[in-house]
């Protein structure tokens, strides 16, 4: 299993610290949170981008995603193109984006939306069609499209109306589970577009609140059985930035390695 982690789990930490965490925990990949308070952001100069890429590659690591906060379906001025350029300069697989459709326009109980796209999904289609295609747009199962069936329907719309598009999927397995899909069901829906898998433990008895590894009831054994025989990277999305009750990444990574093995 190719294991990775998101720098969301060590907010504000310098690159040296991230590389040490990776080296000490048999990590092969990173999701780099892109924000002004992180060492990864769209304001980096060309020289800074070359140095960052070189140091990560020299450490034997792959950048799975530059994690933006672009909302693909939303009406906003988030700079998708600038993030795609940053990802290309860093040698990343792509840019993580959220769906971010208008509240109330999607229904997680629907079997799909490809035949009747929302205005937000039409906006997403327009943005995808006009975006550079050097690296992937990596759509996470999140917010308005947390269910695998919703993201699969959106991707099917893109397949039909934007042939050759560069959208792939980041499967946040906790989100699809919280929306009633087993790991096997979500995987079967998302597999045609799947790039990598995010994992964390969460507690359904606390409204799917993220918790320390092993303290929740996320069906990790079902996930591992579903992924058996595949080579998708699995990334620990440790949301310490947003959930400070969680233990530090220094504790979470060894626990996650044991949990996933």
C-alpha cells in the first residue's frame, strides 16, 4: 500500500518537519495544503517552486495533490488556473477541488444527477472545459457532493459533454460512508475516475465527527478488503487544522499505519 498524508494535519509546519514525518513513517506521498499560511501557495516564485519540488523529490516523495479551496460548482473568483499552474510546476498529480454547489440544489438520496444537472454543475462543466490540462483537477467527495453517487453522476456528465477532460476523483471514504454508502458501493461508483483514497477515523454516534485512530467506528476492514489487489495511494487526511481535539500527526501517523495494516 502506498501511504501518504495531508499537511492539513500539521498546519503551519515547515517543510523540514513534514519531510521528517514522512521519513519516519514509511510515507511515499503528500497532499500539500495550499494557503497563505503554509509553505505551499500560489504566490511562490519560480525559484521557490523549483526548490520545493527538488526537496520533495529528493526525499523520495510524490505530491499527490496541491490542496486548494477552489469550489468547482460555485460562483466565485477562486483561482483554479493559478493552482493548476502551481501543481504543474511542483510535479503534482493535480489540484484538489471541492464541488461546492449551491445549498439545496443537490440531494444525497438521488440516484444521480447526470440527466438533470444543477446550475452549479453546469458552471463546473464550463470551468473544466476551459481549464489547462497539464495536470488533473482532483474532485473530492465533499460538501454538496459527499456521496459517491453524486460525484459519479457529475463525472458522467463531464464524460458526455467534455470529452478528454482532466477531472479525476479523490475518494474521501469517510464522507461517502457518512452518506450511507459502504466502501464497496462507493468504490464501484467512483472507480472509473479514481485517483487516490483519503481515510480517517470518525464516529457515527457523534455525527461522524473525526476522532483519534481506533476511537471511531469507520469500517476500515471493509475499506481494506475493497481496495485489496489495487494500487491506489491511501492518504491520511488528518484534519487537525479544523479539529484541534485530534492528537498530533506525530501520534496519528504511526496509529494509522497500524490501523491500515
